[in-house]
C-alpha cells in the first residue's frame, strides 16, 4: 500500500478490545488516537520475518523490567514477547 501510494502514512496500529469481542480494530494509514492514551512511540522492525523490535525496558503496573535484547509483536495473538 505504501509502495503503491494508496496510503500517505505507512504506519498502522492494532487495537484489541478488553473483552475480545466488540470494538477491535486494525487502523491503516496512521493511528487513531481515540484508541490510546498518551504519546505514541515508534520503533523500527529489525527483520521482516516476525515483527521483532529492539527492546530495552518493559514497564507493567509501575514495575520496570530490563535485560531484554529483542521483543516480538505478534499481531495474530494478544502476545508481546521479550
């Protein structure tokens, strides 16, 4: 879509609703700020095989976890793996 000029912003985003039934979305041609709180952070993928990204710190519920080298964004599930 980017190469063909169909979209102007080659970013995309996934939103998964809390119950997994209604309201989930795939947003092409950018992001929809209605689906997120706070600022967006963009990361380059380091391979086109399985959406790996460089990962340094993960923060969950106020706790920081470090020591990661890569993380994988799996858009086919609800997993983010470090």
